[in-house]
């Protein structure tokens, strides 16, 4: 690997002050405090889309398959299988239905993610590994997510696994083993949340590009490795994809209802921003008589009544794409800009408000019922009824996100200056993919999966800053 200076600080700025065991103890202690202070029942009741993940897990425990909880004769393919399996396993160990058991399992899994990320940092920036572990597991956006019945932490685990393996390959520290682990991590991420599915098709390109950037393998061998790991990943996801297809949803990772909701969520966002109305008002405008969704249904006439729910969702998803493409480019640009700002800079304080009951209802109500174009008016209404403790939580979460992005930007330039092109390709590719795959609905929840890459940029930035001050 061609670089202009040594990696990291082998003397270990944090190694002498805080050992890994002490940091793990702090992590456990912090989670214990959160557990004690959290409101009862909040982990499922306030989880984003919590019931849609929880019901398949309960159905697995009661009926032994991916079926509807109240109608076991019908398959349930709305959600991919791995998170319900994870939930069911945690609750089985606990002896019965228990959102708390799921949260405990996620707290343990996040610890393991931190250790895996720490290994990557030690490989590339020795001396910063313990700080890297701390920045990930105590990251406000990530730490709070582990407390809720939602799939972010399991998704994070598989994306982190793929990042770890690809980074080892880029460093020249692995061959076929890390290649296949990269593909396996991506495949398992796809079986957790479908948004990762297009990453599969980057694998044949990733390894040749890493070889060109300086990894140990030759380009031809790297291409064979990339193609092989793609085949492995497709083999892993194919049983579930065929199962979904057998239920009439085509070859996919989730039911047509999921595609329908994804597309019309985008339409709702751009409708709200382009007309300076609230999300609730935009949704009502689209679905009420005269609205674009309602108009499409009406245009189908009597034939609509003969369609199954699966067929209706497919038709609505296709119609939604046409509606989405009908907006002017200026509205696309404005909504995309807003989405990207939310993805990178939203602090994720909503989870903390939900955990401790610090104005969560007023914040949620203000967000969905306020006009979206006037950002400052929206922010004022968001925090108008939040108690001081809630404002402190918001300030910490937002401050961490903004500070991390600024230092991370320094890290980007540091990686470029040191010609760490392979690592930069992996980090930028994963981050940009998840930033744009959600199109117009970017938020802090969707950033959880890329926090390891963003925290690595923070460490690279801190390494650069300390070197500058060290020279002075």
C-alpha cells in the first residue's frame, strides 16, 4: 500500500489511559443506567415500525413459520426473515414474549460490533482502536437504537461485518476468506433490510478496484473473487427470494406492499416540500378524492375490485413511480437536499425522547403536522413544548452529529492525501449508497448502518489534527 506516512499512532493515545476492559465496563454501566431510567413498555410501544417486526417473530414462536400472526394459513413476507428470527431466538432464550429480551440481545450485539470495528481501526489506525470502539458503541444515534424493537442494530452488525472484511482485503491482509465474508455480510444485510440489495451487484467491481488501489491481489484474480462472492451472496438470499416469489410478489426480498410504501413515501415527501405543507396534509392530499393515488385507483374502474391485495400493491407501486417522476427537477433537488441534510446531521434524539418521555409526543406531532419548507419555523415548533432535559438530549445528539461530520471531513482529506484509495472507496461507497438509497426520506435511523464508516473518518480526522498540533 502506497502512503506518505505511517498509519495511526502505534504508541496508543488511549491504550494507556483506558483499557478495553474498562471501556466495556463503561458501556455496560451506561446501558444499565438507560435501562433503569427508561419508561416501562417503551421499547416496543415507541419503536419505529416496531409491531411490523415484532408480529412476525411472535408468529414464528407460535406457528413455526413466516405466517401472519392472526392467520397462520397465509404467508407473511412483508419483512425479510433475519430480524424476526433474531427476535424469536432472543425471546426463546428468555422463555417467552419479551421486548426487553430483544433489547438485551441487541446491546450484546452492539458490543460485538464495536469489537469488530475496533479490529478494523487497529489495522488501519493503530493507537486509535479503543477510541474507535467508544465512538461507535456510545454514539448517541446507535446506543439508543439498541434499546428498541427495530432492525437497525442487526443490520448494523452485517454491514460492519462486510466493512471489516473488505477493509482487510484493501489492507492486503486477506484472500478468499475475507472476500467470501464480504459477500456473506452483504447477503445477510439484505435478508435483514431490503435496502442493501443493490450492494450485491457492486461486488464484482469492488475487488478489482481495490486491487488497482493497491490490495495484494491481481486485477484478474480480484475479478474472479468478486464474481464468486456475488454468487455466494445470491445463493444465500435465493431461498427467501423464491419464497417471496411463490406468494405472487415476483423475485424479491419483500412483499409488494413494502415496495408500494417505499415509493409513496417518496411521493409524500416531495409533495410536502414542493407545496410547503405538512407530511400529514400531503398524505391526505394524495389519498383523498381528487388526489393522485385516489385518482389512479378510480381510473382502474371495476377491474380494481377483482385484483388481490398483492396485485393492487404492485399496481400502486408502478403508478407511484410515474407520479414521482412527474415533479419538476427543482422539487427533486430541494427534497433531495433536505433528505441528505437529515441523513447526515439529524442527531437521532427522537429515540432518547421516547426512552425517557421528554416531549416525544409533542416532537412527533409537530414534525408530521408542520409545513416543511420553513425549516426554522419547524424547528421552533418542534422544541416549543420540550422540557429542559429533552433540550439537553437534543443538543448532545445534534452536537455529536455535527461535530463528527466536521471532523470526518478532515478525515476524508487525510485519507486522500495519504492515498488510501481502497479504504476511501469502501467508506465513501457504503456511506453514499445508504445516503441516496432512501432518496427523499433520509433520517438518523437510516444512518445507523454507516456509523462505523463515519466514525472511522472521525478517527482519521483526529489523527490528522493531532499530527498538525504535534508538529507545532
